[in-house]
């Protein structure tokens, strides 16, 4: 079994809050990690109709039966149970006795804010980070193609088979649960079109025209994908430094294997020649920062920056008192032009050059033009260890 970096955070939270929540996309490993960190806890999945009906029809009786030392899996299936958990844990007067997992961020966060504020420690688990699976796979093209979902590695499932079934299961179990979508073909077309926008500025009007559905429908569908941790938005950095800046967010899929599947990429070799290679590589790198942030208690904020002259910083790590800026390039060969936007940013912000990074597809780490050059495989040891 591959150890998950989130385990330490869970062990800390169980001493601090009555309820521990593990949120994340389906099959990201929430059940596995909850049973590993809490091995003596009874496991109840609310996907099971018997447990679900018991919890829905008699929530107090359900919590009397499963009082403490319990893992409640996929709790969004019975959102009303959250209200009863409030008084239940208040009576227990002890921490870390109830663990809940869920795949619907929006549904759960609404219930948490209403019923469990101050009583719950929230974590988010995305698929494997590179650091977690580096001993199993260390080829960047293979990693991008296969994606990072645990079952692909644990059970040696072919990526094309896994993602075909994942998309089907996601629509059947998640989308239909949140909102009834009658035109499934239109929705599938929308997901594929959105996959072609990963790592790019989100333009809902353009997507609406290409999909042939209304602008409001596109906004609603994007929210549904966000709710299930399939995509997320990267906000524009708020400081403008006397420049007109682009304020629209960028959109990213949380897994590049899913992107490849939706784009019809059937072999890893096809990635090298695909016109979206740079955007897919950028998606992989940004996802690594997201995963590490979630795994270590969300210690920083992530942004991008672009002005109206199309000068862009791919990623900004905001650590409150200072920022780190990153240019991301898929090439294994460094070109002097790769440093242009970082130099522009340094001149504009007067940031210390040691906070500037070029992340690229090669394997060497060094300093060039007073800027840190970092291999894609050294993100954790080269940066994250210093900020978490």
C-alpha cells in the first residue's frame, strides 16, 4: 500500500476536532486512507441502500447505533444527517471519534457551514502526488497519460479502461444526484470541450457557442464539475502593479489522465505531438502544487497573473508576506526566452530573484540568470519542503 502524505494531517486533526472530514473526487483513496489512519473504527458506507435508508428515516437511531469510532463514507448521500451530527458530537465531548468522507464539495460545505462550524476538521484528498508514486512511476509522459488515480496503480488497470468507466460512473452516481441532466450527450460534449481548455483562461461564452447550449447552463455545469472535484479554477492574482490585468480565472482538470482520455489520446507517445502538450504539462504541475497544499493543511494560496499585454506568470504561490513566481515549460531543453516573463515580473514587482522559478520537463536543477531552474520531479524537495 502506498503511503499518503495526508496521513500526518489527519493524525493531527483527530486530536483537535470532534469530526474529521475527508473530501475529494471519487476513487481518490478516501476510503483507504480513512481505514488506514483509523484502523479500529467501524466502516459504514452510505452508498449501501440499507445504511442509507436507516440514516434517512431514523437519523437519531442511526447515530445511537453508530455512536463513535465510526467512518461514514459518502455522507453526501444523506446530507440531513449533518444536522444531527452537531448535537451528537456535542454530547460525546471528545475529539476524533467520527470520520466522514464525501465526493460533493458544494453539498457538504453548505451543510458544514450551517451545522458543524467549529466542530469539524476538513481535509481534501486528490489522487496520488508524484512524491507518493515516484517509486512506482517516474516517467513524466507516462504519469501524464496514466493520471494519478490509485486504482490504476494498485490494480494495474489500463488507463483507457479506467477513465471510460470513471466518466460513466461519475455521470450516473454524481451528476444525476446533484442535478437531473436530461441531455447527457450535450453534457459529455461539454466535458470534452472543457478538457481542451485545461490550463487556459475560462471563457464561458466561447464554450457556450461551441456546445450549443446557453451561457447559464455552461456556468451551472462547470459548478457541477467543481462540486465533484473534477475541475477547479485558478484565480488571477489581485495586485495589479499599475497594470491592467486579466481577471478571468483559468480552468484546470484535477487529473491529466482524465484529460487525455477526454481528448482521445490513446497512447502516451501521442502527448509529445499534441497541440495541447504545454497546457497538459502545466495542468500536471499546477495539480502537484494543489495536492501538496491540501496534504499539508493548505499553507498557501495559488494564483496566476496576466496583464493586458499578454505577459503571464503561470503560477504564483502567495505565502502572505511574500510570493513565489513560476514559469512552467514542458520542454526538456531550456531556451533563454523561457526566462523573459520572470524577468519582467521581477522588474515590475522588485521581488527577490530567489523567489523566481522555471519548472521544466528536464531533470536538472540549477540557477541560471539568477533564477531557480527546477525539474518537474523536484517540486516537493525543491520548493514545498520550505513552505510547509
